[in-house]
C-alpha cells in the first residue's frame, strides 16, 4: 500500500511540475513591453536563432540603433511569439521626413512557419515607417502575423503604414507570409 501511495504521489508531482513548466514556457513567450535582449548577437555569426519576445525586441534594437543591418545574415524564429499588445517599435525606421537613409533590415528573417501575434504599433509623433518592419531591404519568409493593430496620428501624410512592412526597398521580398486579423 505504501509503494502504491508513493507511486501515485510521484506521478502527481511529475504532472504538477510539467504543468508549471508549461505555464512558465508560455509566460516566457509573452512580451513585457520593455525587455530587449541582445546577448545572442555577435558579428562573427551568419545565423541567429530567436525564441523569445525579448530577443525579437533585441533584433529591433540592434537594427534601430545602427549596430547591424544583418546584411548577409539570417535570423531564424524558432517558436511562436506573443508581443502581448505592448507598443512595438518597428524593425528599421525612417524618422526624418524625406529621408532615405533611415535604419533598415537587410538580412533574411526566416519564420519557419511560426507566428508573431498581438502586435501593437502606435506612433503619435515624428515621421516614422509604421508596421512590424518599418523599413525592409532584405527578406521576410515563412512567417505568420496575427492580431496586428497598427495606428498613427491622424491627419498626416508623413507616415508610411503597412502591416508586415511599411517601406519595401528595391530587392526586398516578403515570401510565403500571412496576415490574419489586422487593423491598419
């Protein structure tokens, strides 16, 4: 009887720990709106693997602060990512009216069939390229985008707006991607 109770207790403990780990893993893939992790990046690699929202925000930070354009490099999404409807800063941006020298993503973003969901972009001042990618000179492949809410200030003609990307430079490509439930 004691062995049976111990076995039952052990099985219950394993199930509870699996449920706790699953909840932790799901929480890890919902963005807090501020974290931007860049420790995965180094100049020597040509492929980078992103699995968390904070790493994805780190990609935006690296491009937007001019650290890297990712030209000749591939960024691979290894899991679905939930941006939690927190305000997203587009990857690649043009912040000056008439500027064609803004930051841009020149690499390949390979989604491997994963999706990025609950994206909110709300730009209220300044000229900006508004979309998940603001300015793209590279490629976005095999990625789903679900529940996008793209907003800009009213009564302006100084903003380029799109869901996946607002400005596609010559040679830029969006391949085998989809958008579902978008408001632009």
